[in-house]
C-alpha cells in the first residue's frame, strides 16, 4: 500500500507537478527503474482526481491494486478496459486481436471506465506493444483524457511486438534515485551501469560481473543447492533462463528429474486468462490426478465417434473451489492446434468446425511452476531472490543483439527485491574475491 504521507524526493516532487499540470489530451512518459518511486509520486499527483490505472497483465494489476489499496482509484487490465477480444483469420485461422471501438464505447459511457475518469495511468508501459498502444490512444483521444505512461524503457521489448511509446516524441520525466535500494546496493549499482550502457553505448559487450553485497556469485554446486533448498521451503524466489530449453533442464535439475510434471504441494501460476483463472494468479496444488477432457460434436476427422478426447491432469488447489484441467504436457496443446490448422488447410474442416475446436483448446487451463520462468516471461514480477542461469543469461544467446543482451540481464536483476544469485563462469561472473570492474560505459 502506498504511504500518502511519504516524503517525496526532489525528482518525485517535480513529477507530481508535471502530472498535475497535464491538460486534456496531454501525454507524459514516466521513466524509472523498479523501486524508483514512480507509483508513489503518481498516486500523490492524482490525489483528488478520478484516475483510471491500467496494467498490461494480471500480475502487474495485482501489484497495482496492492499499492493503491484505500485510494479509491480504479485498477483494470488494459485488455479489460478496451474490451479486447480475439477473432480468427478466415484464411489462416490464426488469432487476430481486436477491441471495442472507443466511439462505440462512448455511446454507453455510463458503463465505460474511461467515461468516469479524469486521467489515465498506464503502468508497466515497457510491456505495451503496438496493438495495446493504439487502442489506449484511441480511447484517450475519444474521451479527451490526459494520459501518463509509467515504466522502465530499458527492460526487454514486448514479445512478438515492438516498442512504440518511446518513439512518439512525448515528454519524458526520468526518476534516477532509488527508493527500494540504498546507493551502496550492488543490485542498484549494476542496474544503473546497465541502463547507462544501454542508453549511451548499446553495441558494447557486457563486462564480467563480480559478486558483492546483494549480488552473490557462488559455485555451480552451491547455486543448485541453494535453489533446491529455497524451492523446497517455499521461499519467494524465481529462477530464470534465457530460453525454454534451458528452463526445462533447470526445472528437472531442481525437482529431481520430474521437470514440468505437476505434483501435490507445487506452487503454480496461471499462464492465461480463461473462464476460471486469471493470468498471473498463483495457487498451491493439493492434488494432481490423471484425467480427460471431452469435446462433443466434432468432425469425424478429429474423432470417429464425434468426440475429441484429450489426456491430461485434473488439479485441485488450496483455498480455491474451482478445479483445473491441464494438458499432459505443453507440447500436447501445440500439437493439437497444428493438427486442426493442417486439417483446415487441406479442406477437411470448414471455418466453423476449426474455430470451434481452437476456441475450446484455448479455454483449457494452462499452469506452470511459479518459481521458474524465462526472462521474457518474468517481466512485471517481483520476488525476494532471483537465481540467474549464468550460462544462458550472461553468455549472450546467438539470437540476441548486444543491446538486447544487456536488456535481458537488466530485466533479470531488476526482478529482485533482496538478492541476485549467479554461479561462477570464467569471464562472465566471478566471486567477490576478485577486484571490481565496471561495465562498458
């Protein structure tokens, strides 16, 4: 919860003044790393106004709701606010994002969140791609609202999209001080070095990182043992890799070979929003039992009896009355979707038959272990301790540019509230007995 009596620093006071002076149609970008006090200053600036706070994901929305508790401001996901929905392309049956037009929403402004707002704040704006940006601008223009984008432009860009907000020429207010970390924090120092390098020398390589303070560099054996202990004791951790292949190996390493197999006691996070669960919701599994899910009235090419049957697991959760059904493995979902699309391409399924199945598949629940994620998928999350897979995150993946490699590392370390833990690899990171060395400027 944001403390309304918190003493703002000079940067925050300037930001408050800038936001309060925004008029109809005004735009402002608030840039700052996690823990720089962006939300505290923004909340102070909209005191006495009806503010609509929007987040691109449910985890980000949940954090906002906690920060804004007791303020009376409305918090929604961007998708919910704009009436997002998906459709299927007639030719390819690939999903297409659409939203309720702002002009139509204005006709029923009594039920539209923008109709009751005086200012709109978009949080975690670095995760907002071109589709969501165009939609929110459409609404802000239609309702004549000032709009503030708050985020960290040095994180990774949206997956399968591009950064657009910082290309608009909007005025930017930058917060450089850290509220979360003291100035002698190694997490803070490394974050600032990376930000500076990304901004001023993006094509320079990342130098060797030396463990110190709240950034720990340990042996690979100690790194593994520490993760296993933290995982088994249910601590607030996240173990990150750069890609899914390394992620699968890490999960198997920590969980004794079980890898992705869900079991009783696991903490899991929903990977999508469906009829029962929100993307980002976290639960503890009580039971995971084999089961099946059946779709009736399908074409004979999908099920000779007119039924499509998929194998999976029925999950029951602690403190949740709704059970979930998940595919036996992640590959099963993708395999079924490819099968449907191939049958459509061959003319064996018509549009209605194919989309009927694809929509059903999209509503099958999807969970993954909460303590593990690729760096791209961990954006918007914040935990006590981040365990970084040195071999895949500090060693630049071939598919990443030098700049985006720095963003990958920057995104990783800024998820941590207390500790960053890496394992030693020569020329990538060394233990604290080594002399300090700054990153390339």
